[in-house]
C-alpha cells in the first residue's frame, strides 16, 4: 500500500471555519436533512420529479421501491478495532465526499473545561509529526516548554508575582518564535487543495464533531492516508496562538452579539443541570485556562475507533474502500470504550423566563422541553414545526409576518442538539412599533389551537405536499448524504433509520399532532426569552 510519505511534499492551506455558536445546531435541523436526502434519492432512482410534484398528497409511499433500490447501494462494515464505515455508491460523477464523524461534542465536556471539543476542532488540521513541520524532533521540546511556561505564568499570576509574570512571558514569546521556525503553515490543507480537494472543513456541535471534504474519485487512497494519519499521529501545534482566535470568535459571536448573548443565557436557564446548557464555544474563563495536555487527554479519551464513523459517498468501489480502510485505519489500536453519557433532566414544575437588555431590535423566543430524536414521536414534532413556520401558508407566518407584527419567525424542532432532552425553539424578530408581548400573545394563541383543535386533513396534507415540493427544489450533494448516514448511525443505532423516517412521517395523523401538542405546549416545559433594547 502507498503510505503517507509519497503525499507530503506539498504545502497546505486550510480555512478553519467553525459553525456559528448560536445557530449551528439550528442549521442541522432534521427536517432540512430529510429534504436533502430524499430529493437525492428520487433523482438517483430515476423517479420523475414532475410526477412526484403532481402526485396526491398521501402518495409518498409509492416511491418505496425506488428507495429500496437506493438502500441496496449502501454497504457498511466495521473494522476489528471498532471503527465503522458506511459507503454509498453514486457513479454519476467522478467525485467522492468524505465525512469523519466523531460521536463527541460539547456535551461530553467537564465543568470548568467548556469549549474543549471546539478547541480541538481548531487544532485538528495542524498536522502530524510529518505534516506541518520541517523538523519535529527539534520542534517537540519547544512545544513542551511552552506548555510548562504557560502553567508557570498562571501560577505566578495567581500568586500576584507581577515581575515574574513579565519575565516568564518574555521567555514564552522567545520559545514561541523558535517553535514557529519549524512550522510549515497549513501544509495539510495545501496537500488537499493541490490534489483537487474542496470543502475542507470541520464543525463542532453539542452532539458531535465532523470533519469533511471532497476529492476526485482517483484520490480515495490519498484521503485514507491523510485522514488516518491525522488521527493516528496528531500534533496540536499552534495551540496558544489558536486560543486568541477562539477568544475573538467568542467576542464576535457571543459577547458582542445581542442574539448570541441571549442564546447563551437562554440555554443556561432552560436546560439547567444538563450538558446542553453550556455554550459549544465555551466560557471565556475556561478557554483562557485550557491547556494542551487537556486537549490531548480529551482526544485520547473520546477519539477512539469505536467512537468514530466514516461515511464515503460517490464514485467508489465498496470493496476497494474496505481494502484501503483495513490498511490505513486498521492501524488504530482498539481501546476501552467510554461509557455513553447519560442525561437525566431535572423535573420542571413551572415556566422560566430570561430577559437580556442589549442595543438591539427586540427578539422574542419560546423554548419547550421535548424528548430526544429517538422518541417515537420525533416525526410528529417535525410536522408541528412545519405547520407553524413552513412557508407563507404556515400559521405563524400568517399571524406574525402577514400582520407586520414581526419581521421574521422561525423554529428549530431540536435545539441545541437532539441526542438528549432538548428544546423546540420558536423565535421571532419583532417589527417596529410592536412589542415582544404582542408576539408572545400570538404565539400562545397558535400553540393553544394545536392543543385544542384537530388540524384539518387539508392542512396536514398541504404540509406534506409542501415538504415534497421543497424536496424537489433542493438537490442534495454527496456531502449531504455523507453527513446524514453517520448521524443516524450514531444517534439512532442504524443508518437505516434515515429511510424509516419517511414512513413515520407519512403515518402522522391529525390525532398524533394534537396529542403531542398537548404534551409539549405545557407551562412547565416553557422557557421564555426576551431580548430588549438597552436603556
């Protein structure tokens, strides 16, 4: 097999972009995902989009034979060390999309070390002992000395030894400059770029960390070499420089952002005592105190083969994928799995409220505590979300936007994650000359209607028809499927549940909608958030 050595002569550039801490989880809504993958299946299967658009509202299951055909294009296997691979063949174009899904996110962090999962994402493409350095043997002791100096500076600051702090900081800057002389900046990304790779990026959420990009199909082995080496032999160089990047990201997206500040306080109040209450980006004090050994310990604990899923979608031969996977990723040693995180939400008995004053247009939000994605009612929550905000005929659009009471209204069926108990979050930007209390009254009226009135068959059918129409407007990419397959595998136990969700969606009835609405829209489940202009 060709090993990494033949691929390391080029330089890299990586634009490290993290998901917006505020709305990253909103962007990964399962309703949008279903839209992406289903339309892709329809086109792959040769199903006529015109016929689908003209189909009767309740005819979704007519496409089941075609979906079965797509399922037959997906194979999976598990290496001896526990690392899982999911492969989907799509030979229409000579490209492949890759997703390395690590089943660990901000939820796994300890109190006092928030932001460590996101910090690790920033360091994940810094290289190895052979990528990103001109001489690792000379570089390594300098990186170790920087870690020692960082701890000495912290100790001196806590002891109030100002002169010693200045002395240590001067030495720190000197050693840092020496270490930088050995760094080949962004070499990993340039190898990818110069080999035809696109979309190199990573994201961290409350639930998971994802690393992804696409390559021409003849670069499959290069990807196997690069990706396996990156997790087998990582070097977290540039650690202290990256701290300032992350702190600036936090200032921009949270501290100086009205809605960012609101979301952080809202989650802290609504999900008290739960991992989802902490910000993905971390608290400022924690970011400042995280050490490189902390990052290494987190990596060693959670980046184990059994906790990783690789999805490969595109112009591939599954047999070749398996051969390369065993040669490259089979080098990982199996490790004792970390017990899965268990979250028991505290019982709630009354509504909660958060008020934040900030120079901003008023925002109003309501979050209702709901069960995780594994709930049998998950698709019913998605239908309720669509009834409320999907399209110009949705209830909240007509009652808030058409009346010019709000400038925008939206909903996230699951927020900020969906592995554990979470929130259905509804939020609106108040229009000029209207108040958040007016918006609250309208929202409550619509929620009460869902609880007390059975939805008309025509409206339920229209929601399903709108879903099909939106599917036809969105052609999903290989990367979309590469995201969905491991997500379902990790969170529901099998990627096949991705396809079962369509059946569950089609089976939703008006009675189901009213029953779940009655359970959901209760005062004890509610947290209200009001972002009001300062002054």
